[in-house]
């Protein structure tokens, strides 16, 4: 058994046990977050993500899509904001307070990835800020037409260009 599957089982079990106490242990995503397909197994996809600077997110909420749960959650803190963040609340933040976040879903012999760009939940990176996890990470303003773009703090389907070489649309 590899370390990723152990962490993943712990993450899913913790989300299930804490669901009655915490509102953010799992939620559904939809096609708006689709960023591409990896041609290969889950373990090959995980290796490719790690090679691109991504780390497993042990405390991430479990995501569901069409009655199946993700088989992994990975993120990367960037060095520059993506151009798509310009004009949003995210672009006004120090870049090290944000993350690309991807979720893996098994699809036969391949893996479909769904993701977003958001404020990361860590209160200590790059400096202590207890408001980063809550409310900024756990209560984002989604990229919906009903909200002004300058308020958006969660950009669905925004793909890190580091992943272009490993994903197919």
C-alpha cells in the first residue's frame, strides 16, 4: 500500500466522522470545475502531479461528482497569479495566500481532474492570518454571474499551466 492511499483513506474517514460537527467536510462539484483528463492510472497521475509541484491535501473536503467521490486532492501554491485572476479579490492578495487545487476522479483507465483557484486554508503561510481559513477559504465568493467579478475568491475550472503537458481537454 502506498502513502497516498493511506492518507486518502484517513481523509475520507475523517470527513465522514466530522460531517455532523463541521459543515465543510464534503460537497458536490460540477462540470464547471473540469480541467482535463490524465491518460493513465491514478498512481501515475499522482506521480505526475507531484513532479509538477503538487502536494496531497489531507484536510481537504471530500468532493463528489455524479455519485462518486474523489480519489485524491492535491494543491500547489503558485509564485504568480494566473492572468484569469486579474480583477478578482484573489488578485489583490499576496500570491502565496492562494492555491491551485485539483481533485482526481477515476474514469475507467484514466483520471479526470476538476479544480479551482482559491485562497488556501493555511493560517501560517506566508504569515499568520487566522482570517485566511475562515471566512476567506471556507466561505468564498464563487465566480457566478450573480456576484461582481471584483468579489470573486473562487475560480472554478482554472487550470494551472504547469498541467498543460499532462492533461487533455
